[in-house]
C-alpha cells in the first residue's frame, strides 16, 4: 500500500514538472515572438484599426487589408534583390577567403601565428561603426559611390575575422588521420582542403555563412551613406525612408509590411538550413 502511494506521488511530481516546463516554454515563446506577431498583424490591419485606442489585438475580417503590401509596389522587389545580391556575394567572398586562411592557421605552422590570431581577434571585437569615416574616404577615393562594391568589400572585410576564428575552431577539431592518409596518397594542401576538409565541415560553413549573410542583410549605416541612388538601395534603407502623405503622418502599415517582406527571406533561409545549423553549432562543442 505504501509503495502504491509513493509511486502515485512520484508520477504527480513528474506531471507537475512537465506542466511547469511547458508553461515556461510557452512564456518564453510569447516573449520572443510577440513583437514579430504584432508587426505581422499590423501589416494586415487597416489604418483605423492600427490607430484605435484601446489597441485592436484580434481584428475582425473587416479590419484586415492587403493594401499596405500593394502600396509598396513592385519597385520594392528591387530593394530585395539589392540586399540579396550584396549579402550573398559578400558571404561567398568571406567563405572563399576565410576557409583557406582558417585552415592555414589551424594546421600549418605559420611564423607569428599567435600574433596573427591576436590581430584577427582584435579586429573582430573592434566596433565597425568607428571605421565609417575611414571607409567613406576610401570609397570616395576609389569612386565606388553608388556601386555594389562599396558595400560588398566592407561587409566582407568586417565579417572575415569572425569567419576565420569560427572555421579555425572547427578545423582544429577534425581528426588528422584523414589528412595524413591523404598526404600519403599524394594530395597537396589545396586538394586536401577542397576534397577532404571542406566536405567534412559543411555544417560549420553554412552556420558561419548564415551569420555573415544576416549581418550584410541588416546593415544600415554603410548602405545609407555609400548608396544614394534609389534603384540601388537595400531593404533597411528603403524601409527607413518610407514616408506618409504628410510630414506628420507615420505610415505604420506600409512600414510593417516592408519589414515583414524584409525579414521573410531570413526566416526561410534559417528554416531551410535548420538541420545544418544545429549540426554546426553542436559540432563546435564536441571534440572530434
């Protein structure tokens, strides 16, 4: 009889733990997703519902519209293309340059390796905003104003140190036996990197590439200053410059619609590579 009571108490305690766990998970999800859901809801509400006091949290069908999205026009797709092109190109350059550099620092005995790593770490921690005036002079000197290179080159340079540090840690965790076997088979360093090392670190490459892509996609200050031609603006600049019919009107609906469109590609990208991202993150915590 006492054993039955003890088992009942244990099952009750376990149930309480599960309930508290799910309550905590639900609260965390609400806290994290509430601003996103509110922005999404605002993009579909009519102006009267947006400005209503008290707030309309659950609008009826008559208070929903697609006019905020249609008001952006097809021209907004040009801004999406600009952001995608700049982000994708800078990400490819970061991986193409960062992977060999990281492998060299991880496997080859380079003179002054610790000094190089220290410099890379300092550059990673350095606030990139402080580089703004210097980069502005460089862009003016090279005549890169209103040119994609004015964004691609700085984004690549800013993200390259982080790419090198992250990939180097992954390369160090790979077993050296495969590389030793490849050397016996006649592989040189470049062949070993391309045919053996990189295929084994695809999750790490994808994880690092997505971090680089997100930074380039969301960057605002350089894109605002170096690009003034309307047809070459990126999404953050285009969203910031959305105006109302008068100086005193804030177009909450179109701004919300533009931010949803600008965020959707990042969400789809993360969902598509979700498994690879998890593999890349967990691989960094396990010694190979």
